[in-house]
């Protein structure tokens, strides 16, 4: 039988999925994630560097301003958008 440490290691995820169920008024998705203690890399926080690019597993977002950085299908720039449905992201 494995020790507790081995069992804990077995359930850790390298790229955990997180879910945002609704937008917090006045907050971008990035700010909402930060408020939940979830770290997402960022630089400009204005949609032009692309540093915050995050995989979107499901759900829809609306951009508060048109991002200048490219956004591939299945990705979001959380620094400049809000959730408009339950959004599941893969971070890490
Ligand atoms: S932090 Fe620069 S695009 Fe999001």
C-alpha cells in the first residue's frame, strides 16, 4: 500500500482546470482569478503582449476591449475579458 505522500502525489495535476462561474462586476477575468489566488502570468494587462494567454476548455468570454495580441481558437486573454458563461480554463 502506498504511503500518504505517494497518494497525494498521484492526485496532483500539472495543469489544473479552474472554473469561473460568473463575472464579478468591474473585474476582468484575470483580476477575478487573482482574487481567487490563482496565478496567471501577465505583463501589460491591456491585451497587447499576449503573456496572459490561457487555454479555454469551455465557456464564453467577452472582451472589454479588442485585444491587440493574437488569440487562437480555444484560448483567452484573461487580462481584457470577462466571463459571460461558466468558463473552464486550464492554467499552469
Ligand atoms: S497581460 Fe498582456 S495581453 Fe494579457
